[in-house]
C-alpha cells in the first residue's frame, strides 16, 4: 500500500486543522454555557444526567453508519455538511433564548442534534489523517493536536465564564456560528487526496457489509479488542466525572461560575502540558505500557479530586490536572496504533466502530450517574469509580497477554472485501 500523503498534503491538512480549532473553540464555549444553564436552572442530578445522555445518544446510534459514509462519500463534503448543520442547530438555540422560550427539555432535545452532527464529523476528519499526513509524522501530529485542543478547551470555559458575566446567553451562542465561518473557509480551499485506486475500487453491495468489514479489521489486529474492552469499561466507570463535574463544583462545593471555569481550565491545561511532552519526544516505544501506566496515574488524579475538602477548588483543580495530563499519552498511543495498522480506505469505518464500541455503555452510564450520586453521594460515587478502574486495569495487565503485544508492523488488510465476510 502506497501512501498518498506528501509534504503538500500535510500543509493542506495544517490549514484545514487550524480552521477546525476555531470551530472547536466555539463548540466548547457553547457546550459550557448550555451545561451551566441546565445546572443552574434545575440543580437536579437526574436531569443533568439525562441532558448528557441525549447529547450523546444520536452519536451512539448513528456512529457506525457515519463511518460507512466517511469511507463511501466525499469526505470533504461530509465534513462541511456536519459543520454547517451543527451551526444551524446552534442558531435554533439562539432563537429559543432570544424569544425567552427557555424550556429545559426543549433545550436538551435540540442540543442533542449537535451530538448527531459531531458523530458524522469525527470519523470523516480522522479518516483523512493518514491520507494527508506522512506516517513518520503521525505520532507528533496527534500530540500537537492535543496541545492545541487542550489550549482551546482551556480557553473555552474561561471565555464562556467571562461572557456569562457580561452577556446574555443568546448573544454568547453566536460564537459557535461565527467560528463555523473560520472552519469552512480552509475546508473549501484545500484538496483532500483521493484513496489510491487499488484501495478505492471495491464492491459496495450494502452498508451492513461495509460496517462488517470495519469490525473484521478490528478483529485482525492482535490485542485491539482487549484495548477496546479496557476503554469501554474505563469509559463506563469514569463517566460520572464528565457528567457531573459542573454539579460537583457548583453545588457540592458551593462554587461559582468562575470556580467552575478555573477547574475545567485546569483540566484542559493538564492535557495541554501532557501533549507538549509527547511532542518533544520523537519516538515512543512500549505503547501498551504507556497506556496502562497512564490510566493508573489518571485515576490517582481522579481520587485526589474526589477527596478534595469542601470548597477547596485548588485540590479539585490539581486532581483534574493530573488526570488530564495523561490523556494525550494514552490517546496518542492508541490513535497512532490505529492510524498505522489500518489501511486508509477503512479508517472511517474502523474509527466509527472504535468509538461506538468504546462508548457502548455510555448511555447507561450517563442515565444512572445522577440517580447513583443522589443515592450514595457524588463524592462516594467518584471514589468508587476510581477504585474499580484501578482494580480493573491491574487485572487485565496481569491476566491477559496485552502487555506482550507489539504494534511495530503494518497488518495487511487488503483481503477485507465484502466477499470475505462470513
């Protein structure tokens, strides 16, 4: 398999990527504002859980189909349409707040469509990476992406918190629409390389068949199913932190919007610092060891956050920083494995299948996080989740063969056509 990536396509990708960062900033600001509004409006853990559930559910349902579209359709058009319809969804939220139609359930429902369009956007964007970035630059580019993503996500809550002090919500939401313009211009100007002919010419009998090809590609790579199982369990047990963090700061610890913004900014700063370290080191060996060790360190950060004394936002921020610090290490190793062992014409399906498998339990985790926190206390739930995660990864490391798996070669997947699916 000959890669289509070149220095010119790499430059085009960087131009495209810069526009996507602006779009991410707008989305981060809007998401913070919406979750903050729901938290303040209801102060109800169950409703917060339901809001998280519905924001994710469309992405979970349509994710596998989105991956097939990303491999079959024009990826440039698919990315542009996803960005456009997400901006339209935000515009509808602007109108609701402008006309003072502030029904919590309507806001939750409309916000869920943002998750739907993100579900189509994510596999398409990730599928073009191996086509535009030379293989030798993949690890460092993944880490650089975490640096700037972390920077944007650090700025997002701070900017949103500042805006909330001086502007009404309907005006803040316009930021997402404005940043869409910055994202669409580079996309329109760049050229995304087509798939190599021998990879692109294949029978396309059904979407189900194409979906199965993506699943079989995952099965062929040794240890990948084990990694996905680990990620799935960690996602389930770690879900309460993501779902209930705003409530934990503002209600459990009697924080303000400024406290929440600082805590979330500290979490993103940890990701930013971790990504810088990943970039500085050119070659990373023992990727599996890095993933498991990183998960362990991250759960220590979660425990620190959980044990924070009342209104001690410094300890909460430190714990969040430690957890986020390891995220670039873990995710960069995992993404690089996928990008180097899966052929470009199957990246869309594999990426969407991966995210579907990893988040398989997310709807259940989101919907039960609030009731469980009310039953046992949010602090107890946080601590229990971290302890179970640590026990789980130790068990997998000791009693599976994953620690001996090596990903230093490319696994040939050319035989994965629809006729090979049983």
